[in-house]
C-alpha cells in the first residue's frame, strides 16, 4: 500500500506557488496539496494536522520566515517528525548549512530544478510508505505478543493450580519464598526490575519440574544429608526447562529454576556448576526454598532450619545468602521473638548489647557469633576490622 503524502507549499511568490502545485499534482494526483503565502498562514494550516506531511517552505517570507517556521515545527511534539525542505537562493550556502543544523531534512536551491524536486518527493513518499508498513507490522506484532502473553499467563495459572492440587499449601509456600528471595536480592544490591521479576516468577513456579513426578516422589526432598536418594528427582531440572522454555518471556525463569539444585561446591545437578557459575537468582532461591521446606517439616522451628542449612555452607549453599536468610527471619520475626530484635549501625554499638545473629564480613570471616554480649574490647576490634571490610547485611541485636 503506497502512502500519498500531504504536502504544504509555502512561499510569498504566488507564481511559484501555483506552478509548484500544478507540477506536484500531476505526479501525486492522490495527495492533498495545500498552499500558503507566509509561514504564519502555513503554521495555522498544519499545526493540528495528524497525518504525516511534507513542508516545502521558502526562506524569506513576511510574518514568519522559513527558519522560524522550522524551529516551531521541531519544537512541537505533534509535528516534529514531519519532513521539512527549505527553498533558498543559490547564493545562500551558509543559510542552507544553518537550516540543516537546526533540523531541516533537505533544501532546494532556487530556481527549483523540477526533476530534483520530484525525485526528493518520490523518495520521501517511499520512506513514508515504509514507515507506515513498519507501524502496521509493529501493531500486528504487539497484538500477537499480547495474545501470547495472555495465553502464557493462563498456562502459568493452570500449572500453579495443578501443583496446588498435588501440594496443598503450595501457593502459601511460594508467597513466602518470593518475599524472602526478593528481600535477600535487595540486600545483594539486585535492583534491575526484570531480574527481580524473574526471581518472583521462578519462585511462583519453583516446583514446576516436579509436575510430572509420581505422588510419592513429588514431595520428597531433593537432597538428604547432601545426597540425592531418589533418582527420579534428577529429572526435575530438565522437566522445568522442557515446560518453561517454549513460553514467551520465560526462558530466563527456566534457567533459574533448572539451576536451583546445583551445589555451591560443584557436586549438584544437572551440570555440576560451581559457585558463581550458578546464576545468582538460583543460589538465592535454593537457600530460601530449602529453609521453608525444612522449617515446615520441623514444626516451624526457625533456628533448627537455619542451623541445618548452616551445616552445608560452601557445600550446598553460599555463605552470604545463608547469613541474609538468617537475618530475614529476624526482619520478619519468623522466630516469634515478638519484635525484640532490631538491626543497628556500627556507630550505635555500645557495651551490653546482645548480638542475636552472627556477624560475617563480605570475605566470609565470622566477626561476632550469635549470643555474644558486646564489651569495649570486641567493639573496638569490630570497628578496626570494618575500616577495611564490609559486613554481610546488618548487625542484629536483641533488646
């Protein structure tokens, strides 16, 4: 489909207006062509024009000259993307350069070479046609993408409901996992919205790889004492990728979930990735998922769950994430200490304060253990160390 551009010819010479209009009309009979005797009249004509248009404007005119008109067009959000050709005299080379610098798309020297003018108009018409085709294709793509997104959302909802039918309380569990994972991510300075969204999506579908397992295998823990006891569970990462990869926008989520059971020391599945080879999001979700699963299976004993996870630091779990998970339980009062814990800054430390959570440096050194009561000596040592080190998360005390 060819676009028939709207064309405005603006010149204070009536004979030029009439001759240009007559010539252009012959070549572009389906185009709407308007004329004006000065820039102000032209501005009033097209300032509310919604269709794409071309302006052929003389430089020297009463009321509003060509450069002034160009400036007004380029300053208008509605009009700034339209095509502007300035018509000038042969001797006005400096003005031509100035016009291009101020946003003119092209210029023509007077007297106008008709073949040159028509060639430019044909080129612009083809550009308009291509742009219109791109806009149409973009709209079609956007529509299809929206349809795919809606279909994906329905599939995700179906998957979650299927898992919930096999595992009563699954939605509550994933809500807990999501909240904790996003809190830990914030403490690890993960700020990218897409990355955070992927963590939330992965948390919601964290059991998706189990959907094809038997009822017996579905609720089993992947690792018992650091060892996989049921070979059926080794299919979970591949199952997750198989289900999620074809879904629009879920390839990264599939990657996160399929790497959750990699161990920090390289002994996990499916590819025995090690430490930072494992996606950061997967390392976070691994700790959080295991914490809530252990806690739920141990009569909600928070400290016992943390202690069990701490046993496998640097084997199955990353130290930093375990420390932050421990601090999250204080932040959310999961241990039911009824708000008696709070985080403090280094300058707030005074003798007699009771450290409720172990304090670690970013390099992994344990600076203070949980249960330590601060005295002048350990406060001084801590401050000296923290001149060159940073701690993981915050310092937590119990009132």
